[in-house]
C-alpha cells in the first residue's frame, strides 16, 4: 500500500553585514536603508551567512492554504501583505501558534512578491540598522490584513514558525537579511 503525504519545509538563510559595511553602502548609495541586494550589487559580501532547516506550518497557515486552493477568500502571501518576523523566544513551535513566542520580536515586510520556483516559494526581508536588534531565536512568516508595515505585532495570521534557531544577536547599526524558501513535497 502506498501512503501519500505532503508537507512544506523552509530553509531560513540569514546574511549579515556589520556596522562598517552598512555605513559604507549607505555613503556609496545615498540610501538610508539599503537592502541585501544593494550590498551584493556593490560587491559587499556578508561577514556571515547561516542556514536553518525546518519549520512548522501553523493551523492558521494550513487553513489559509486550503482555503485559497479551493477558491475561497483570504489574503494571499504577496509582497503587500507578507512579512518575515524574528524573535527572541525559545519555546518550541506548535501547530496552534498564533504569534512568535519572544518578548522581543520584529516583523519586516518582504522586499518583493514571493519568488515562485518549482514547488518553492521564496521571501526576503531586510532588517536595517535599527530593526530587530536582539537575539534571533525564532523565525516566522505572517500575513497582514492591510498593507504590511514593520512592527512588533503579528498580522492577521502567523503562517509558519521555527524556534531554536540561535542566530546570534543583531546589533544596532548592522543590516541582516532573512530569506525563507518554502519547499512543498
């Protein structure tokens, strides 16, 4: 007997640029908040890149997927309504999660519409010099009901969450990008 199943897993990648690199790119471009793409365009390589594998798609995330697949209503994960969040929480993820667990958390709008590939969906958000300056121990993607803006409050639903990531502490002045690539199998 063949058993069929499906799941979505995420590879979370964090690229980090220090305060000096951030200041140099700001001077060079005139941008107040350069993105990861701006650093790469100028040939400024991150001082550190890490990857974390895995996530848990929440009950609300699965419900949204199934609703959209069956032609129901609900906000899609698009550039206008999707954010990547980071937090300092250490509690294990659960299907019933509705927010990141940490006392410190920050949700940053994604930089563009999710990039579609074969069975993949990729989102990237840039956390600028004053965004998310605390220990990064958890990730999540949320969907807002209105236009996404940066902030510490979860949107209409938390799509997925990964805890126990131990990415270190982002310091003021640094720029970090978080990229989430969700693969469906």
